[in-house]
């Protein structure tokens, strides 16, 4: 092999290696472009996450207040039910007393 043939062979080999490297690097370049696009979105996503967190906090506070009101209303209703039960028992005792008095009066009237 002559010196010129060796040089040509080396140049061909160099071109082949460059092509092989370029082919191997091309998918990596595409991956890098894709990753850059995804990384650019991250700050927006972080802001969205902060906004969602704020919204969730507001919802939790509002629901907490509503739950407090509901439990307070439940307690008031429970108290009112107990008051009504006492009043009903009192009325039932009066009715029983009145029934007993009416019975006695009827019994006395039948004797007369």
C-alpha cells in the first residue's frame, strides 16, 4: 500500500468514524432537546403547584369553619331535643295526674 493509499484509507476511516459518532450522537441530541423542553415547563409547574396549595389551604379553612358551624348547630339541636324531652315528660306527668283526678271525680259522681 502506497503512502497515498494509506492517507486515503485513513481519511475514509476518519469519515466513517465521524458518521458513526454522528449517528450515535443524533438520538442523544434529540433527547437533550426534549429534556430542555421539559425543564422549561418546570417553573410553570412549580407555580401551578403553589397556586393549588394555596387553593387547598383556603378550601381547608373554609370547610373547617363550615364544619365548626355544623357541629355547633348539632350541639344546639341536641340540647333542644333534651329540653323538649323534659317538657314532654312533664306534660305526660300532668296528663297522668289529670287522668287520675278525672277518674276520681267520675267515681265520686257515680256515688252521688
